[in-house]
C-alpha cells in the first residue's frame, strides 16, 4: 500500500511539473488542428482486460485507429512529430498508472485489433504482466510492426524483472548509454543505436 501511494505521488508530481510543457503542446496542437488535445484509445492490459489509454493527440482528426507504424505520414501532425520525438505525448499515461492500469515500465499495451501481436504475446504469457508506459522492447527499437520479435523481447523483460532493470529502462527511455548496456547484457540487437 505504501509503494502504491508513493508511486501515485510521484506520478501526480510528475504531471504537475510537466504541465507547463503539456500546455505548450496543447497550444501547438490547437493552432495546427484544433481540439481535442488528448485522445483515448482502447488497449489490452493485464490478462487482456480492456482499458483506455490517455495520450496527447499527435495525429490529425479522423486518423484510423491502428498502430502508428501502419499510418501514412499524411495523418501525422507536424507538431505531433516533435511531441512524439520528445516523448511528451506519453505523460498523460501517468493517469493510467495512478488508476492501476499501467506500470511505469512493462510491455507496451497493444490494440485489440493487432491479432498477430496478441497471439504472439499469448504464446509467451506476456499478458500475465501489467503493461507499462515504456519497456525494454521500446527503448531497443522493437515496435508492433514485428509482433514475434516484440513478444520475444517482452519475454526477456518478464523473465529478468527487477527494480534495477526497471530503473535502467526508465533511464534508457531518454539516454543511449543504458540502451547499449541492456542490449549487450541480454544479447539483443539495439535498433536505437543512433538515438
């Protein structure tokens, strides 16, 4: 209970600290494409339960509800590309953490419509672990365009879970050093070497 309260305090404090940047992002989104500033999307959580994830909107209104890797560039906002590059679009998911639907670190939750990803994760029991805002697969450059590889890297995370690993992944979300270390440690090709 104390750990959950501390986690929620950190998340809410993080949202308060980042709020000036989120306001700037909302202004840029409004100037380019109006409202809404945020969007909700159904994702698969722990034990394949459905929940709504919160993110800053980085796509144009009316964009198809598919994985970002499946979208044509014309659906992406110009400001959205900057917001995504700085990972500011992910911060509203701290609300999902407070609600208990996400961890800070874990396998990224996929869409229910991503059948191959769901099947690959079912085979490796990935749904027994609560998903996260960031994860080992993401910091090493594995996205949902290759479901089998993504699930395998997710499995490596699940089998080697520790507080230190989570801390390294959090650091690796913003810095290249931890990414290189984890790629070597688990013998996983690092596809984000240039970032």
